[in-house]
C-alpha cells in the first residue's frame, strides 16, 4: 500500500520569505521602486511624506533591516561610534554612556561599547576589533594608552575623543576634568576644615591613571600646607562597599589617630562610612570622610558622603556632540579640548573639626 505524501499548504500572501529580506521585498510590499525604498531607508533624496510612511510601514511589517555593511562599502564607514571604557561595574561609566546616548539618539549614529578592565593589552584587542568594523568615530576613556593603541588611534583617520581626563596631550580631542586639580581642591577643603592626620584609601595606581593624578594633586596641595599622608591602604578589583569597610577597618587599626580618610571613589567611601557608623565613630567630629564621583545612588545613606562631581553625563554629551558634528560636517574642528570644572559637595562628612585660625590665602 503506497502512502500519499502530504500536500503542501498554499503560501499565504503575507507570509515572509525564509531567505534574507531584500530591497525588492520592501519594494513589492510598498508598491514603489527599489530606488525609492533605498532613498527612504537611507534618508536621502526628495521623497514625499506619504511615500516615506508607506515604505517605512512595509519595512516594519516585514521586519526588514538594512544591510549597513553593504551600504558602507562605498564610504568605507558604518554609522557606529566605538565607545571604549574600562569598566561597566564602576557606576561612573554607565552615566557617561547615558550622556553619549542622549546625543547620538538624535543622529544616525549608534554607540557600540567595548570594555578593557583597565588592562592595556585588553584595550589593544578591543580597539583592534572595533576599528576593523570601520566606525565613524571613537570615544575612549583616558589619555594613557599602550604604544600599539596609540598608533592605531593616530592612524584611524576618524574623529577620536579621549574622555574623563584633561591632564595630558590628546591624540585628537578630549573632554573631561583635571584630576590633579580635583585632588588639590579636595586637599585644600580638608585642610581648611581643620583636619591634619589624613589617610588615603584607593585603587592601585598603575591601573588607574586618573586616580593616580588625583592622588598626586592631593599630596601636592597637602605639602604646600606642610602636611603628608599619614597612612595609605590600596586594593585591586572593582569598587565595592565591602572593600571600603575592610580597608577602613585595616587602616584605623593600624593608625588609630587618623582624623580624616580620603577615598579614591565614592563606593569604597560609602563602605567606610557604614563601618564608622556601625562602630560608633563620630563622623565628622572624630573622623572626616570624602570620596570622589558624586554617585547619586549613595544619597540614601544615613549621612551624605563628601565628594566631588566630575560631570560624567556632561562629559558623555560633549564627546558625542564632537563626534556627531565632525561626522555630519557641521563643525567641531579637530583638536577640541573641553575641560569641565569638578564641583565639591561637602555633604555631612566634612565638617570643621578644630577651631585654630585658618591662614588667609
């Protein structure tokens, strides 16, 4: 007995082809020529609003996505902006990305993120991969790069914006703050408040150039007032409340007469604050505290940590605007430098401790 093969169901008119969609599919669905479809999808040429709506609705219903790589062959560029940052666990950089996205959302450009983990070799690999896609621009954290990364950035032939730091010479443009100035201003604020026995807690300097520069500015300003750092505690890895608690406990047990602790970032500073509150340490009367970054998440702590806002969202916006203007040809010449002013937030942990006279500057 022979078995009859099942008949194939007739293909429905609205059924999408299983092959990759093409301009012809959108053309047939919208009833306009492939050239008109191309103009609409590339936002080029004079096309009526009615036709534009018809094409976009057809493309959306089909799920058609333009092949940007194929479209970029003529220009040798795609509408991507490579954004290379050291960390996503550090709350600073998601805020920078927010600023970048706010600006690029108004343009055809899209950010693509690579993470280096503060590792120069990893930065080389990420940069190599990003550049192989021929992006329209690069936004990269920091001014210090390996020789290989420096060479790739200089030879890229596209706008490069180095962000977060202005203490150095950029390859092209830079947007950020002077971290040495930030360290100096915090040291002066601590000294004016009457603290004299100061400890520092932070990341290992070879891996974090910006923290190193703040530390250099901090110690430089203290030296002008005749002071030195009494003790230091360092760590490696991501910032965390737990590490801040552990480091604070270690440094206070080792040097119990410290009257101020300056942390390289707010997260470990918040951990230090919680340790002090749990152990009955009077903050800021017995021990003052300050961090860096102005992280809003920590506003819910029992005390507001003294800190410094580096304008992270503003940095992202400014960097993205430079890229967008350069790509569109509407301005922003190479070599732009935008230096923002870090702002001290006194909070509840940087009160005046002593009453001796403060010399006039």
